[in-house]
């Protein structure tokens, strides 16, 4: 389990980092978006397949899923832009 968490942390640090993690606050809104269902299922499948404990994993092994990851981040940014707090836009 420790190995899987270390692998997930390395991939997060390589592809997202702290700057692209902030838009993921809008991820619950993305779960209700019907247009994103296939992207989310494909991303979940790819993530589970990647995190299987192997001998070693390098960041370039996940490169085919980079487009899916950035599509999720951009859609989260779009949903974050529409947030309002006391009639004032937040995003």
C-alpha cells in the first residue's frame, strides 16, 4: 500500500503539482456533468491500471492519459469559474 501511495504522489507531483490541484475543488460538480462521464470512467480505469503494484513505474508510462487528466482540470476550471458567493463571482 505504501508503494501505491508513493507512486500516486510521484505522478501527482509530475503532472499536476500544487497549481493544478486547486481547480480540482470543483470536481464534485464535474461528477454531475453528463458530458464528462466517459472521460471520468476512462481516467479511473487508466489510474487503476497504472497503480497496480509493479516492479517500477516511470512518469512517461502515464503519458497517454495526460490529455484525459488535463481535460478534467480544464473542465474543473470551467465549473469553478461559474461559482458565486453572495452574488459575486468567485472564480
